[in-house]
C-alpha cells in the first residue's frame, strides 16, 4: 500500500507557511517516510 501526504497550504501567516506547509513535506520527501508528497499553495499563501 502506497503512503501519500497531501498538504493544502492556505494560510497567509509566513511562519505557518514555512514550518508546516513547506519544511514538513520537504523532510518527509527527503527521508522517504512516504511514497508521494504533494503541496498545493492556495489563497493568501500565494502572496508569500
């Protein structure tokens, strides 16, 4: 069974965007904790 992580980043808060929205998925992908990692940047976070 494949494991997948899907992160929908919609917060306009820079700290949330970096720590949760980007660093966590990056770590998951680098450490190969899951087979597939996708990040969707949506709404206010697009302006960061």
